[in-house]
């Protein structure tokens, strides 16, 4: 099945470049382009793309506000947003996650990595650029912020022990395949546990699970990387 992509960037040349790159992949299709946040939201409602590539700095409504408007719309529950910007600063990474974005990438990303990023978020997985490290996310998400997810530690009681274990590993950056290998489960079983945890906590994707894991203290800054 072809994945449908909406491009939102105020620079025509950048949109054209991304459109040409995405159009070169037979599994991907650019279905629309927007030059500002308001237009991105309108087109998301009209076109229902699988993935929106969203620039942060745009005139009028910026990309973060537009991402939030898209991810909070119940009728757009299946639309994923990747924030794409030249500014890979810590505060932008945090803001992107809090806006409901499923991923964050710098515009210097390699072409193949960008194409793979679209596939990753379309599968419902979280994506961060290499510079958006686990310790960075932990440091910022451990601080109370306006606009954060309304989840408290007690809500984790709704999860089974296995679900909590898997959510913690997801928050430390492991893929379903990685978690499966560590816990001697099948990737499909891991995916099922992740989906059940998201349903119980009322979140839409793995990026929000990462936020919750740090906000509730399930994972803390300095926790060891289980892959190491």
C-alpha cells in the first residue's frame, strides 16, 4: 500500500526537493503541500495523509501549533506528524514531542533516512534524530511543563507487569525487535503489549509512551541503556 505524505514548509524550494525525493520511492506519494501551519491543518483534514512532514518555523501558525491541532483532532487519529527543522535544539525536541509529533528530524537528514522515517512513523513507532538522545529527553521531560500529557504515576497501575516492563524498554529507545530479543518474546507479542499499553493510557503512539514513562518516573534520567 502506498503511504500518503503531506509536506508543510514555507520554503518552496525545500518542499520541491522533498517532494522529488519522496516521489522517487514507489511506496510513497506526496498528496499535498502547505506553506504555513493553518494550511497544513486544513489539508490534513481534507486529504487524510498517513504522515505529515512539518517544519517548525512558518509564518502565522507555526509547525508545533499545527502539529498539536492535527494530533488532537479525533478524526485525524491515524495521521502521524514528523517535525522537520534546521534547529535541532533541545527545546524543539521537547516541544515536538509535547505537540503530539511522532518524530523529530533535522533537515540535514540523509535521503534514505528520511524515507525510512516516513515508514517508521506510519507504522506507529516513535522516531528521533540521533542528536535527540535518550538523556536529553529524560532531562527535559522530568521537568513539569505546560501542555504535558495528563498522566499520573497511579495510572500505570492499569498496566500489567509485562506491559510496564515493555513500556520502560520502549522509552529507552528499543524497537519491538530489540525488546523481543531481550525478553525472549516474538516481535508480534511485543507489539500487542505496546498497543494494549497505549490503549489503557489513552495515547496514540510510542512517542507519547516515551513522554509518559519519564513523566511518571517509570524511567528516569541516568537509567542504563538495556542494549549496553
